[in-house]
């Protein structure tokens, strides 16, 4: 899961070196924390949160294959 979010974020932003993804797991839920540079925050969130929602949808689909749930938090 971490690799998926990292790949998507790095392709969206202008500063891919600043992308930091952390993953933790608790029971059947995977928690992903995404940090990007301040100037790239809007690119990851998108207009009205559409890009962030799309990333969350992809993450949920990938986690569903393993019968798990996924939560993405974008930290500024």
C-alpha cells in the first residue's frame, strides 16, 4: 500500500523528493500518512478534494484484495 501511495504522489508533485509516506497497521486497518512539500499540497488534494478522494478509492480497492481497510491522511 505504501508503495502505491508513494508512486501516485511522486507523479503528481513538483518536488518528488519531499514525498514521505508512513504506514502502520492495526487489526484489519492500514493507516497511511502522506506528507508532501507545502507548495505541492494543493496538487495532492485537488479541486474540492477530488484527487485525494481518487487516491483513497484506489487505496481502498487495493486493500480490499487483502480483506483489509485503508485510511489515508494527508498531513501538511
